[in-house]
C-alpha cells in the first residue's frame, strides 16, 4: 500500500486553441481548470498530478493553446519554451500529448508535425472524433499512427471517452522518439503536402461535402447582413441582462452594507474608528463589491459565448470593423470585457499575437466605459435631463456616452497603431471557428466563480488599502465643525481648494474638484465625496434615494456670485471628463504588469487625464462662447 | 485623544507601511495581480 512512487514523469499537453486540451487536462487530473472555446482563453500554464494505470505518478502541464511553434504571441511563446525545456522551473517534458481536433485535421496536424520534429516522445490525442464522424469523416486511427510514427488515441474528451486509453498510452516505458517520415526541411509546403496525403489516407470524406449543423448556423451567423443582426441582438441581450438583472442582487448588497453599517454603529461609539470602518472600509470596499453582480453576469455571458462557439464568430465578424482601428478581431474580446471592467479587459489582451496591437489595445481599453462610471452617470444624467431616474431619454444619453468613449478609443487606437509603425515580427490572425456545441455549464459556472472570486479578492486587498488611505486623506488633519467643513480642512480638501483655479475653466468649483481628486483611485468614490461636500446625509436611505437627494442639492448649488453651479454645460463638461479620465489605480497597476513597463501605465494615466481635461475645457469654453 | 483616534491612526499607518513595503519589494516591476486582478487566472509570477 505504501509503495514508494517512482520519479514523476512530466507530461506536456499541447494543441491548437479549441482542440479540447483543457478538457483532457481536467479529465486526467480532476483539477478545477477552465476551458474556453475562444482562441487562447487558456493563457497560463496549469499543472496537476495523476497516477497512470500502472501506479506511476505523472505531472501533467496544460500549456497555452498555440497554432505554431514559430508564433510570437506571448502566451504561445510560453508553450514553445516549455516544450524546448527553456522555461525556468520546468525541465524538458518526458512526453508530449498533442491534442488535435479530428474534425479539423488539416490545420491541427501542422502543429502536431512541428511538435514531433522536436524529438520528444509524442502521443497524439485525436479528440472530437464524434464531431468528425458526424461531419462524414471516416477516420483511420491506425493509419494516422503509422504515418506520423507516434501512438494516436481516439477521444471524445467532453464525454470522457478515450481517457483510459490515453492513460494506458502513457505507461512506462514511454513511447520512443518518433522517426520522421516527411521532408522536415521542406517547410510549410512539404508539411501541407504530407498532411493532404495523410488526410486522403486516414480521414476520408466519402461522397460530397456534408453540411453540418454548424455550417447551417454559420450561414446565418456569418452572413454579411444577418450576421450583424444576430451579433447586435446578442450584444443587446447581454447588455440588457447585465443592467436589468444585476440591479436585484446589487440591491441586496447595498442592503447588506446598510445592515453591517447599522451593526457597527450599534457596537462602536462615535469616533474615528467608527468613521474609518463605515466610511472608509465599508464605503470603499462596498462601493466596489456592489458591481460584483454586473461582473459576474458579464463573465457568465462571455463564458456562454465562448463555450457555445459563438465568441469566435463574433471575433470573426468584428475583424473587419476592428481593422478600421488598426486592430484585429482578437482585440474585440478584451475591449468588450472592458465595458464591465478594464482590468479583465487588459488581461485578456494576452491572446493578441502582435505585441504592438496588444499595447494599443491595452492603451485604449479604459475608454470603453466601464461599469464603475455608471454611478457618476446615474447621478449626473437625470440632473442634466431635469427628471427622475429611468426614462428612455436618459438611456439615449447613456448610449451616446458609450458611443463617444468607444469611438474615441477606436480613433486613438488607429492613430497610435500608425505611430508605432508596421509589425516587425508579422501578425498572422488565425481564428479557429470551432463547431457549435452545447454550453458546458460546469465550465461556465467555474469560470464565473473564479473571476467573481478574484474580483472580490481585489476588493478585499488593494481596494481595502486604498480606501483606508483615501479616508485618511479626507480626514486628517482634523477640524471641528460638520463633515463638509472637516473635508474642506483635510489634506484632500486643501488639494481641492488648491486646484480650484485649474478646474474652474471646466465649470467646476473647489468642491467638485475635491470630489474628482478623491475619485482618482476609483471613480465610484465621486458620488459619496459629492454627498459629503454638498452636505447630504446619506443616512439609511437607499443609493437611489441618496442620489435623488444629492441631485436636489446640486440643482440648488451656486457659485459665490449667485450663478447656478450645475448648468447643463457644466454637467456635460463633467460627463466628458468622466468618459476620458483614467481614474482607476488598479487598472494602472495591471497595465504596468501587462505592458511590462510602468512607463506605459504612467504615460497612459497622464495622457488620459490631460485628454479628459482638454476635452472638458474645450466643450465648456466652446459652449460658453455659443452662449450656453 | 481617545482609543478610537489611536486605533484609526494605527490602522492608517499600518496600511501605509504595507503599501510602502510592497512598492519597495516589487520595485519597478509592478505589484502584479497576485491572482486578484479580476481576470480570474491564477498566474504564476
């Protein structure tokens, strides 16, 4: 029973995106690993352990999906380095399992041949044989194995078929290093010719081409007119669901926040600690966590689209449009994700092959209006329209705000892309169009829980710390008087007063300037700072009621000379500022990491802040010239 | 000054210290997402 295990063999799982690599990884290890249907969802290596049927302990490493060992994309380079044994902390793998999609052999065999040429023991996992057979392919596994010179295991990993056979194939002694039967120096052409011959022999398609269900769906989903209608309907449904369904759990979170605040008030007497706990910690962290339902819903829909196969079609459709911004269809997913939060959007750029395109996408992602800007929009837009929250006119203004941000992002991307010059390493946009599948619900829910958990973790660490520091800036040095006086006397208030001459040409006074300053670490802080500056007691009312009270107070606010402070022009100027300013410290932190340089993060922050200021200044001053 | 004032000031000082130490440790490389960036991936830094 207590047999000492032998040395652990390292098994590297490699394959094109969508080949089912991660599904096989999960089946082998039982690990909580997610799989995506969109090219390159797996961007980091995961490893797990299992025992072969002969009791040998094996460590399996799930490498990022890649199309070619010559790729320059960051995530694909990781796979290449791992296979060559050049990755720090991981030796050369003892055996490589190359996962190929049986229904798309011509493309997937190219990578398999490159892997075989590395001179490592290789097993080909011929996955999705069910899909290939449904498409009318007659597979000859023995012939494939004979021609490639490596063991080939037929699999349907999603139904766990072939896993036992794969484990059997991984028994010791491991397969020998294959002998290569094709012209390895003949390049792409020789590979292509070998693959065509091999497919003739081992993957015959008797009779005429049979149209699969995916082909029939694609006739609509990729149609030059109907494709866009389907896409627009899908995006509308996603956004509508995010903004309507999320309101219910957001209400619960706010209620919970109120209950916790009430409990703190009942057990801690009035004083600095109580203020820190309620205004700093609970207000700061709660103000971010309240967006969790929207984030969760967005990731749910992204997971649904990836898992069903539609996300790849959306990227394919968007390729032409993104080209106008100098980007490829692969930039669509990161930019779309940035509508919920720029952080996952910036992280998702790892799937982009071209380094320059990736930098450009990272640079403009924060201009896709994220959900943290919504509280500011919800405060200002009804005030601008002079009515209560929730009319269709406000929805139109909100839509226009999103359009302005998106269009500016596209124009900036185009200019920046041109400025960076042509691609030196070559950018080859290959996007797999996997067959449509029934969504894998377990994967989607794991995906949502992982991402939601990571968001909460961020709120519990970085945002918690920043909230405490911001509270201190808004509290010290202390003074007597009410909250507004205390804030005005604090370091933050003094900074606000100091910058009043700077923000006055935008139509804002020192109080609005202070609220903007407080929101530079996180935009959503603006509303609560405005409530303090304009002496609104948010007390125990709901967020909506608090906003309505604050709006009433803002409508009455005046400059010292008696002019109204919040004129329509000043409010538009404020909205413009919030569309463009990069007021999110966590985003800057992630940009620094992803771009590999703080220069990009600082440059982006300075550029976006200056752009926001100049845009706001132009709108306000031009509007005044026109007599508004 | 009462105990609440000292405790709140202590928490603020401790938080500032943690930020400074983390910044000093990470240098120019950025604090990294630490798996908590919202992207959902458990990165291996």
